[in-house]
């Protein structure tokens, strides 16, 4: 079990997670520098996607855990580290600062420091909590500003950012935003305890009317002086390509389905035609058998009539002599009696 309070279970199917959005914004097979790697949760997911990962982590215990997944881990405070010197001879496709900048005294200096190890087509990926979230606003309206163990008001935060502050920080670091994503939470879905029944409907409506009031974290992908939302490493570009691939699969499936339907129709028609021919032949055979049966019946009747005639003729031939003999006997008996 990890000792880092920033350890996270990462589910790459959860697109409402800053870690997931950051990981998916890194092209598989990239060389990555993870600033503030904690226990190496993100590094582990990146390595599983074929990436090689180096890291900077200030907590020695967490750094030892991260070493299981990283090629090199530098234990240091990034604000006191010369990143180019620490990773001499290396350049990176992506540098991650996930929920790190708000913990720094001078986040701008760190951004300028890390750009020295980014390849020409490399990118900086940051996630930053949004202090303008509705939960913070409602807490302030209740007269409360209490730090929490983690989240929007993490007790170790030194800086707080809303959307304009994030934009200004990146611009001051000469970084051009390529992609922006948002992790969203409702007013009662954060670590800040909010009882909506404690506020009037008007107050709740006012606190949630700002477009960023549900933004829990900003996730920004930026590059030094370049705009590349459609670049191969872009999550947006990757999603577009995936959509194109799926549309092609759908088209191929539709063509295959039509082909199968036509084959089945032809097979059905052929089987139906064969069945009809078979039924017709059976009808013809039945008709012939009926005619043959009728002929047999007629022949039988003719034979019966012929047999009756023969029987009548035989009967006459037998009985006629007998009658004649009886008559002669009677005449003879009569003659004797007289």
C-alpha cells in the first residue's frame, strides 16, 4: 500500500479524471518527465502504454515507490532543481505537472525551467484546481475558508488559480495552449462540505451561474510557441482519428451487412424456387397416381363384370342338364307307376 497521500487508482475509462486526461494526452511510446510523481501511479500507467518515464519527487518515501516504474527518479524540490542539469543529455516528449503548480512559491519559474528539456515538438501538460468552483464560493458565502487534506483547498496549496490566472501563467511562460479539458464536480460533489438547504435558491443560482463554477480542475496541454491541436500527440487529434476509424468500421460493416442480406435473399429465392418446383413435381406425380388408380378401379370393375358373366354362364351350363335329367326321371317314374 502506498505511503503517499497523493496516490490514486487510475481508471483510463474515466474521462472525468485529470490523471486520465493527462495520460491519454501523451502519445504511446513517448519519453516523459513527471514532476511531482508521488508514488508513481501515473508513471505506472504510462509505462503500460509503452512510455519511458523519469521523475522528480520531493518526498523520499514516495520517490522509492516511484522508482519501481521510472527509469530515473530525482529526489528534490523542483523549485531548487536545475532540471536540465539533473537530466543532462535527455529531452522529453512530454513534461507533466499534475496538481503541482499550486504547491509552488514561483510556478512561473518552474515552467520556464522545465521547457529547457522539452523536445522541439514536445508538450507541457498541467492540471490545476479551480478556486472559482461553486463549492468554494458557497463556503465563502457561509463565512468559511477551511483547508482540507486534499482537493481544491489542499492544506499545502500556496497558490490559487481561476481560468484567467491559468491562462496568464501559461502565457507568461511563453507556452501556447493546444488543448484544454475540464474535470467537473457539482457543488456537493467535492471534499468541501456544502449543505444546499442552507442557501436560498437565488444564492445557489448565483453561485452556479458562472460557466466555470462546476470546473474542479483545468487540464491544459501546451507547447512553446506552437498551436497543434491536430498534432499526432494531441488527445483531440487521437480522438478524431479514432472517430474516423470507427466510422470506417461502420461503413465496412454496413457494406458487409448489405452483402450478407443480398446473399441471404438470393439463397432464399433459390430455395423458394426449388421448393416450388418440388411441390409442382409432387402435384404432377400425385395427378399421375390418381389417373393410374382410376384406371385400376375401372379395370377392376370390368373384371368384376366379366367374372359375373362367367359365373352366370357356368351356372346355366351346370343347372340345365340337371333340370333335364330330373324331368326325364319324373317321366320314367310316371311310366312305371302306370
